[in-house]
C-alpha cells in the first residue's frame, strides 16, 4: 500500500555526480559539524557519513581558511561537497576554485549586482548548482516587514532569490524553505511548489535534539514527500550527523520511497518476554548498520507470539526462557542458547546475503 501522491515534476540539476530533481531518487544529505578548517576531522566525519549512505554533504565556510581547506577535503572524499556560505561573495568564489560541487548562498544577501554577477559567472564556469536556502529566522528585512515571519514571507523570499539568478541566465538552482516549526515549513513548501519547477531541498531546521528532531523531521519531511513534494532531504539534529542520515533513510523507507540496508522490526516487549530484548535489539541494530542486504529482520520477545507476529520478516529471533529460537518467514529453524542468539542471527543473515548475491 502506498501513502504517496504522484511526485511533483521538477527540473533536474546535478550536484557533482548526484542528480537532484525530476525522476532522480530522493537523495539524503547532511552537513558536517566539525571546524571546516580542520581538514582531518572534517574528512573523517564525511567518511563516516558516506558509510551511513550520505549522498551529498555540506560544510560551513565561515572564512577564507575554510574555503581553501575544501580543496584538501574534496580530494579525500567520494560524495559531492557543497560549500555553505553566508553573504561573502569572495568565499563563494574561493570555494568554487577549491573544487566543490555546489554552493549554498542566497543571492539576495550577497550585496551589489556586480558581486552577485561574479558569483553567478563563477558558478556557471565551474558548472556548480546554487541552493537558495530561505530560513524563516533570517528573512530579508523588506519581506519580513511586508509579510512577517510567515510561510508567505518565506515563499516571497525564495521567489525573489530565484528571480535574481534566472535574470542572469542561471537555472541550476534548488531551494529550501526551512523554519523550526513544522506547520510553517510544510505550508511554505506547499505554497512554493506549484509556483516553480526548481527542485526542492526539504527539511525542518533547528529541529532539536534526538526525539524532538526526529519527530519534527519525520512529520514535516514525511508530510511533504507523501504529497509528492521534495527532491532531496536533510534531517537536522543536534547530534552526530550520521544520525541524520539514518533518520533520513528511515523516513524514505517508511514512505516506501527508498530502501537502504536491512529493515529491523522488533516488538515492544511485554510480560511474556523473559530475555533482555532491549540489549539484543541494540546489538542487532548496530550489526545491521554495517550491512547492506535488503532483508527484513525481526527481534521478538517471546516464542509464543513472536514468529507468528513477525511472519513477514525474512529472518528473526524470538526469546524463550534462557534460550531463543531462530525463525525464517515465521517457521522455526532451531533453538539457540540465549548467549549465542545475536551471533547466530548475524551469521545466518550473512549466509543468506551471500546466497542472494550468488544467484
Ligand atoms: Fe509480548 Fe511476545 Fe508480542 Fe513481544 S512478541 S510483545 S513479548 S507477546
């Protein structure tokens, strides 16, 4: 069963090797939170993000040292890198010269027409797309005066920024319209979507810590994607950005849009559970993060209901008293001592994956 309305048709742009928009899969991106000037720390974080499936990464460029560091960073990573710039056109040009794959800068904030033109000419010469990042908290003064901090104000800001670029013959644009509250964010994207075909980068900004951030992002991003709005997503969490990628893929999986790696289902436990299921689920979840097989794995608290309730899982375990059972598609395969349950399950998953790869 699908929750999705038909995806809105957008123009396609390329962020390095990653297509965004039109019929390209909805991509998942994140942003580093290291000091960009610290090349090694930033590279290490991006490599962790790559491992988690990140498809586009953005780094803040607060000064010239950071803009220059991007060159060394770019040489050691494998996914497209976007330079995130506020106001300073010289940082945009230096970042482009460092070999980044895209710029995030709002033309309306760059300053005089010749500075805007310099950035646009540079983006054209390097074939870089530009993301206009409208943030509800930092609207242009005139727009805020006229519309207040509203969805309409955000949309007007986006349209004004798009116009600046398109009047200069620049069309490799994507737009984000982020606010920290879900309702305003969703409303802004809904209003903008029918007015332009630029691909939309969707997210709820400053969403908060883990629980608030995941919940707000899942609702905001999920609502929009289910309406066919959104070409690339970023979950914002005050956490290790790897968690953003995991959450992003879980949102896409829950909507049936994309699947990456194994899917884990587990029961909440109840009075019938006689094993430490929380610990087991945590261990299995950690092990599955490093596996890419697309299988459904179930971790159930008891043998009475577990295998039956998790019939649709390809493989799973259910807890007994001091032991557990391994089951496949609801059929019990064997009994295993509790101490070896996780290891045996992982071995079986790897064996199934190998077999699937051989076919
Ligand atoms: Fe309770 Fe067993 Fe169902 Fe888990 S699988 S919720 S332990 S009945």
